[in-house]
């Protein structure tokens, strides 16, 4: 497992370098969001409120405060400013937490257990959190997702860290690449293609060659640039590609 983690480490750096803005949570509060506002050492000011159509919440002492379009941190500072300017508190410390999200949602499509729309909040806005909320990657799903934001897309690992989602994002989990094997193998069919997989490993995934088959009589059908299948002889050391068809023929004798 340590080797796998090290292998992915450069990829995380690539993703972070390519999409620095996507690694920062920048979602704003919106109409319908439910908030919990707490003021340090002032339990009487604790407030549960929902952002109104005017983009405001009502706080004790100061009344309406506009929070729509602000982050939770910015909203906390705004409320603190109102309390201080009204001379209610000298140095208020205000925390704003989103308890129910109505304004921020993302679409999760493709090979997940439960495709659909999912809300974002301060504790579930990372890519991995939303994939988990959708039931995880379904059988046959790829290890990569495509994240679409404002018409731009980026492919990244499912396990990428520090990727925060924003309202309106779409996550699409593709089907994993497969190869096909038939002929004199124990279990003919379609199988998931692993990185750098060889024909020998592909045959092993299919349960191995039957007593009637021969590892010296192997055929490989592979799509060319135009999508036409081209059949060639192959060896056990050949690297398998997506959509390859491997045929194990009977032994001559």
C-alpha cells in the first residue's frame, strides 16, 4: 500500500499545480442555507437562522445582517463588526456554521452507486466526501473522475486530496477500461484493464488456459485509428490496451 501511495504522489502534485483554484473552498452562503451562529462566551446570542430571500439573517441586538454572497468566515466577521459598531460587545468572536445547505449542490453522474444531486456544506465539500455520499464508485467504475466547472473540465484521481467542490460542479465517473478474452480460457468475458497489464496477466484474470489451449497460439484483435479491428499474432509479454480482444486457440496437437 505504501508503494501505491508513493506512485500517486506526483499525480497529486500535478493536479494541484494545474488547478490551484480548485483546491480552495470558495463557496458562498446563499438563500435557503440554514446557519448556526455562536458568539464566544455569549450563549444568549446563539442563533439558528435561515438565509432569507433578501440574503439576510436576523441576529439578537443588531437585527438583520446581510450574509448572502459571503463565506462563513466573512459572515462571522460581518456579524462581529455589527456587534462592535453597535457597542454591544467590545471584541466579539463570532463563528458561523452551515447546518443545512439549500443553495449549493453538485451533480454526480456515471459509475457511482447513487447518481444524483448532492448538497455541499463546510464538512462535505471535498471530492472524496461527495463520492462517498453517492455510495462510492460502482463496480466497473474507473479510478479517475472528470470534474466539470464553468465549462472547463479536468480529469483527476478519485483519491485526490484537497479538491474542493463548488455550487454547480459536475462530477462524472467513467467506466473503467476493459479488455476481452475468449477461446480456450477457463472464464471467457470482459475484464478490468489494470495499468501495464500483459497478455499473461490477462489470461490469468480469465482463469488461465484450458488443457486444450496453447500459449503459443494467441491472437490479438485491436482497434486501429479508424476503429477497425486488426488481428495479429501476440505473445504473453505483449502489453494489453483498452478494448483489446485476446483469443486463445486450441493446441495443434
